[in-house]
C-alpha cells in the first residue's frame, strides 16, 4: 500500500523515457517498498525498467528509504542484481548525512569481511526534510541548506539532493512552496562556479576513475 500507483508501461511513461534518453538524462530505479524482502525483486525491477526505457539502469533509490532492518544484506542484493551505485542510505525527517560521510563510499559487510561493490552516493537532503515542518519559514529552510552546502564545500565533499518530480514544480497543487524552494536551490547552485552539479552516473564514473588512478599510482610507488 506504500508504493506509487503508476504503471511504467503506460504510454505517457514510454514517451517520458524517450525524452529523457534523448536529452541525456539518466534513468534510475525507484525500488518498490518491499523490494528488500527478496533479492529477485531487484533483478526483475531493474530488467523491466531497462527493457521499457531502452537504456542501462546503473543506480537506484528505495521508496521511503525502506531498505529493511538488515541494511548490509539489502545492499548486497543490489550488488547481485548488477547495480553500480545506490542513494538509499539517508534520513526521512531531517537534513544531514545518515552515516556522517560526505563522500562516495562502499559499505563494509561485517559477515563477509569485504566491501559491498555498490557505491553509496550520500544524500544530504530531501524536499520533505525542509517542508514537512509547517512552522519553518522559507528563509529558515534556505538558511539550513546554505549552511550545510557551505560545509560540504569547505571539506570538498560530494552529496546528492533528492527532490521529487511533482514537488519540484511550483504549479503542482499544494506544493507551491516546495517548488519555489527547489528553484531557489537551483539558482544558488547555478550561480556558484565552484560547485560541480551533475547526474549520478557521472559522479559514479568520476569516482571509480579516480580510485583506479590512485591504485595505479600506489602500485608504481
């Protein structure tokens, strides 16, 4: 009952997939609420989305951040299904980094004694983190974002923003203020030439290339 009520096989979504691919946007999986219960769900959902969109699906984010109580096992299932990165380790109700890491990382699996080969790209804010509290003014919400962004810049961090498609539009009924804040965030980022804003696939590629170069240098020394 917690999942979204839409069918990605319907004509509007097929048209949307085509538009996204043509304009060089990335398509990722929004894993269903109970996907974590069976590793086969990830295979099935990933394969179906790839077939319908005609493109590779490298990353995912769980609906409601619902990865279950055994997070490492769920992330291991991501690895088995062939995902390259994930953005599901985050907070539902407030801004910040769930594991206090402002940089891509691999989660350690304690039982298998190895890193899970699915890159975690940490999310530091979701639209609801700012907007759920009706007592918070727009100025206060903006200031929270600005302060955390400044800290990420100070420490040369990397982080992901999660803003839903409907709430990003000021014309969506009942979400005017949500859309307005998203627009202000985009304007703030666009005005700062020191910030690299990109899609998650590019971030994953940059990080893996960087690590490979560091490993090559270490072996030469």
